């Protein structure tokens, strides 16, 4: 596995969060998470403007071996979705921390404690 980006925060659900300069949060699936899933074949994205409570399903992804829900770490409002994933879901496998992002959102609640890169490495046993 390649090095984890130090500027991201991580969840136990194998998602990453980046707090952007414009106050929004970008969310994606970690490299470890996508490796557990295998090759993605489908990504179901929310509508722009959709609101989810903490623990709500942001997106659903399907691979050749399983399906998995990406969950909201706090209450959010979706500001932008990565529409390119509709035609090319494998981008999550190929570039999980760059072009494979899932959504950009506005936090409507307080983020729970999240892991830094070092803590996430310990969590996944690296």
C-alpha cells in the first residue's frame, strides 16, 4: 500500500475526509477500503443538495465481490458529487485520494473524533 496522505482524516469505515480551504469537506474511500472491496463496477451517488444525518448513506459502491455504503461522519449537505465515477467507478480503485473522491459537502454538525494517518495505519495493522 502506498503512503497515506498526512493531510487527511480517516474513519473506522475506511473513508477519508479532507477539510478544504473553502470550508467544505471532501470525502472518499481509503486505499485500504477499496482494496477490501476489489474492482468497483458501480457507484450510486446522492443528489446535490441532499442532506444526511450522521451515519446516513452518502453513496453506495458495488464491486465484483461485494457492496458497501459510504456513511456520513456527521450531518451533512452535499454540495458536489463526482459525476465522473458514474462512467468510471474504477477511478476509486486507481486514484482513491485524488480523482476518486466521492462527494464534497458542508458539515451541518460537529465532526466526531477522527484518526490521523498514523492512527489509521495502526487501525488497519500497518
